[in-house]
């Protein structure tokens, strides 16, 4: 439970949206980001894929340490 997977999108040093495994959904930080976060959050396969990446990337590499 200490591990958190974060996927963020930036442009010109500004964060538009972020997926956090601790929140379990996308969060937008700009008007454009909020619209896209809402679209991503409606797509169950998108959310399932991001949630699975915590297992794929984080937990796999922690076991290697």
C-alpha cells in the first residue's frame, strides 16, 4: 500500500492531467486537462489499464530490489 503509480501529462512545463493509483482516476489541472480527465474516467478500459500498470511496473520492480 506504500506504492503509488502516477502517470502525468505535461506540455510547456504545465501539468494538464494526472492518473494516481491512490485516487484511482484521472484528475485535470487545466480546462483542457479537466475535459480530458472526464473523458478518460468514463472509459472503463482506460482506467483498468492504468490500474494494472501499478502491478506491472511498480510491484514487479520492488520485488527486484
